[in-house]
C-alpha cells in the first residue's frame, strides 16, 4: 500500500473515532516502512484537526471528540515507542513545560499536544491539569524550560494564562521563556492582549508555533 493511502486511512480512522482501526493503520504503516512522524503529522493529526472543526460547527459532539482524542493518544504512543526502539535520533530542540491552568480540569487537547510535540525533539514536562500559575512558572525555572504552553478550556480560566505572563514579567523571565497558549475559547487576539508569544488553534498548529518560537 502506498504512503499516501496509509495517510488517508490514518485521517479516516480518527474522523470515524475508531481507535482500533487507528492502531491497526499505525502498526501496518510503520511495518510497511512509512515514516511514523510523517504518518502522525500528515495523517492522524489532520484527522484530529477535522474532528475539531466538526465539533466547532456542532456536527460532532463531546463523546465523539473524546473517543477521537483517545484514538489519537493510542497512535501517538505507538509512534513514540517505534521512534525509541529504532534508535532514530531526533534533534533536541528544547524543553517545554505544559499545563492546563488552575480551575480547569480538561486535558484532552493538552495530551495530544504533548504527544505531537515530543515527536519533534522537544522534551515535555507535562504538569497535568488544574495547575496554578505560580507552579507553572516555578517548574519552568526548575527545568530550565525554553517554552511554556498553557491550555484553558473555559472562559472563566483564561485569566490564569494572563497570570503566567504577569509572573514571568515580574520575575524578569519574559525574554528567557517563550509562551504559547491555546484552548477552545482562546484566540489570537487574546494572546496578543495578554502578551503571549504565540497561539495555537489546534494541536498541529501548536506544534508548528512551538518550533517557530524555539527557533527564534
């Protein structure tokens, strides 16, 4: 089977929220010599972007979104395991501290971002969900992070992302640590208003923006 067909099937599996099919496609494609990172980026990630679009338009609902996210996590694990076993050297690009902000317990999108970012040579320190701004900044200092990524899935918790920016400025760290924000209610305009360095509309864009920020 061609690489293009595997990529098409990978996208299809995620859109259909079929975790079993997604895993089968991932294993078969990798066994057939398809580059796992390319499969993840062009196939599975494209699928999760489409799922996000459908969800935003009201054509897909939360249970389906969660199933798609679980399928995505499963294939991400397969890709990560294969990369590790193959001994393929991924260029180390930096360290990222990632968290869902305080007051918010949603972490589906953050988990997908973590999986994708890892495939690009970025070490991820995932702090989990409901994490105070002060803890996020403290951990960034502790791990000598180059980048902080925060997710807010509720309009009521978006202010926590601003707290991270304020703390970084207060501690004189703004020039040293770049920030990337995301989440359903978050916008590019909001990112600019609070002084964040970047905004990712979805997991795939978050990866692209992360690499751009680390290259600066």
